[in-house]
C-alpha cells in the first residue's frame, strides 16, 4: 500500500484542538473516488481535502472536498485550511 502524506489543521483558531478541524491529504492523484470517500470517512472530521495536480496549468493545484459521506462542491473552512497547509 502506498504512503500518502496528510496533515491535520485547526482552522479559524490560534489554539490547538479549537476551531474547525480539517484533514488535508496531499499527493492524492493515485486515489480513486471510492478511496477518497473511504479516507474522508476514516478521518471522521467534518471535511477532508485532497490536493491533486491541476487540470489547468495556470493553477498550482486542484482541491477536492469530502465530508464523511459525500463530495462537496465548495466549503470555506476547508479551502482556508488547505491554503494554510500548502503555504507552510
């Protein structure tokens, strides 16, 4: 089984274990949709983001957001948290 890096972040807070929790999985290009959903369910957080290579070369990444049961088109705190993780 491949090892894929992930990070957890607490968004909208300066305190550990406060704010909105988020898991960010980087290098997720090799994962299919079923696996993405299973990973999000395993984290059991309100949202998990998956960072993939961009479709458009003008962008630096593509991000998919999943909650425990479904993919989401957009959500604010996951995008803010993912940007924070990627910037670090």
